[in-house]
C-alpha cells in the first residue's frame, strides 16, 4: 500500500510532536536520549534551525522528520541537514525524498 504524505515546518511544540519524537528518536540513534518538550521548543525557536515533519495525508500521523541548520561561516552562508528519519513501518515509500526536498527548498529560499 502506497503512502501519501505532506511535509510541514514545526514552529510550536505540542504533545503530539513530543510523542512523535519519542517514537522517531530511537530510530535515528540507539544512543540518543528522547528530547523533552523544552528541548524541542529550544530547537524550533532557534532562528537558524528548521524542523520538518512528514505526515500521512489521510491520518495526519507523523512518520518522519529532518532538521535543517543554516549558519554564517567565513566563506558565506552554509547549511547542513541533520537527523533524517522515517518510521521503519513507512520506509521505502519516498518519505525521505519529500523531507529532503522540503529542507533543500527552504535552504534555497534562504539563499544557501
């Protein structure tokens, strides 16, 4: 069964977001600690950081995430992508591609 998903930039941390990261974080790294609501809020409130999530269109369930970090360096504005994760039950459906596209488009909008 094919999954249709959309991507959104997270600006406010809700219990749903915290719950999603409790599920996704161990899939990024077995050594990662689960981020608290406060830690997630700190991430999304940072002007150089954008947190994106992928949601199943039909149910709204969060099934993936990626972080875009934009910063100024001596050679100019730079960006890196961090912690791309797709829930193991949803892998192989192109979710990582839509997350990457959203993050790259956001970087282009910032002229990186």
